[in-house]
C-alpha cells in the first residue's frame, strides 16, 4: 500500500525538484503545470453541476452531437476539450494535440511557437456518470514529437506506450486528485481548494501484487470470449473454485475512478474483447485511455495487458484505436493473461 510522508510538497515544488534532478526539462514541467491548471478549471465546472448549466447532452435538443467514435457528446465532454485545447495552445511546449473528442490531431495555431511534445487526452472520462453525480476524470499522455517534425500530423502520434514521457489523470470525486508519472514512480496530489494548489498526498503509490477484487461490466458476460468466460467464472466460484479465494466486485463505469481505486488498494480492471466491440478491437482507446493508465500502473508496480500482449508494446495504427484492457495487481493480470494463453494454445494445436 501507499507510502512515505510527503510534508508539504506542492505539484510545482515536485516538478521543480524533478527538473533539478534532470528527469524532466523546463518544457515538460510547463506542460504538466498547464494541464494541471486546465484540470482545476474542469474541476470547478464539474463541481458546479446543475448550478453551472453543464449537465446533459451537447448539441441542440433532439439532435445529439456525436464524436468520431459515434458516441453522443455531453456538454462537459465538449467544454473539457475546449478548456484543455485553449490552455495548451499558447505555451510553446507542444507540437500538436489529440483528443477523444476530435477526429484528427489538432495543430498548434501559427501565431504561437512550437515545442517538442505531443499531448493526447480523454478530456472527460466516464461521461455516462456526469448527470448522476458520480466521479469522472481527465486522462492524459505525453509523447515526444519525432525529430525534425514541427507540424505534427496523426502519424507522428502513433508511438507505443513505452515511448510516453509522462502520463496522468485527474479524478473529480469527493476530492479532486491528480495522479502523475514522469517515469520515476506514480504520485498522487490532492487539490487544496482554498489555496488552489495540488499538494502531494502519496509519494510512490504501490499496488499490492495480489488481490481479491475485480472490476468488469458483468452485463457483457454472454458476449465475452471463452478465456474471459472461464477466468471470471473461476473468480465467481470463490473459495470452492480453482482460485481458492472469494472475490469482491466493483464497477464505477469511469475508468479513472476504477483505476484510482486499484492504485490505492489493488484489484484488476478489465474491459475485455466482446462480440459487440470486437469489430472495433475493444471498447477502450489505446492512446489516451489504456496507455497512460498502463504507464501509471506499471510505475506503481502493477501490470497492464491486452490479454495477449503487454499494453505499452502495442504498435498503434490509429489515433482512436481500441484495445481489450486488463490492468492492475501484477499477479492477477498475469492470471488473466494465462487464461488467454491456455485457450489460444489449446486451439492452435487442434
Ligand atoms: P468515455 O466517457 O471517455 O467515453 O469513457 C467511458 C469508458 C470508461 O471510462 C469506462 O470504464 C467504460 O467506458 C464504461 O463502459 P460501460 O458503460 O460499458 O460500463
Ligand atoms: Mn474515457
Ligand atoms: Mn471521454
């Protein structure tokens, strides 16, 4: 579990110390500060709820606005996207941006200088929870722009997760928290609303290797592949089954909230392949959901896989590519992977 005392370390102080230690440069520090500031603005909008007029669908009454994924956009999806775009356009640290809510990558306006980083984000994760006052979040991933490229296009973003230099999320729950990695552990900062600063509350998050808790949308059970059916079947059979222990289940339906619980007390989160999402490759998006969460979880001692491959080694083929996801406590992710491997081996030898 988590971890060492944090005295009174603000996000700003943490980043300056990382810069002094040579682990990040000034541009990446600025980038993270700007994203954190944008998340504070989103946090205020989320917190106002119905009083801020931000709940409900985007678009005109009766005509929902859709994103590239074919999903109806909520007002907060659109607003959060605009907040992040506006905040990150002018700082001079980026060569381009990409978002769940935009069909293609977004260039830096000509009036502003360009930098070396690429920023990808899911501006508002867990949109189905907005209108019912349940935790939502923002997820982001930072890559380096390939050398010599000043105007980043979609293809420049298509780098495996191992190339990430930073990843993080903000969860807008009872408290607003920013969880961050620059490749030197995963650290949690809680927003002090009076002061307006993110303060470090856990240095070096650490996920227990073993768990008795799983997170999955059970209503999809009949659509799952056989190895997933068998894996969850064995979890459900508890002490009397082959796993020899009783498991508990949690499903918030906001990946940010589910992964935050796992970073705090362990567990496995999965959104597996099912026959409904199979034509698209999965439900969750590789570049701005699975990869940043995988980086954070691996940096906290956990693991992340598609069920058949380490998540961060998947070579992306599209900005909005989808993947199956198994993420969390190391031994449990390895168990899920084993069920897939056993199934695949027995079927390839027939
Ligand atoms: P988003 O709101 O960004 O589209 O992501 C929603 C995702 C993820 O946060 C969550 O784990 C999953 O969708 C929930 O799916 P179900 O509604 O199928 O449970
Ligand atoms: Mn999402
Ligand atoms: Mn989203």
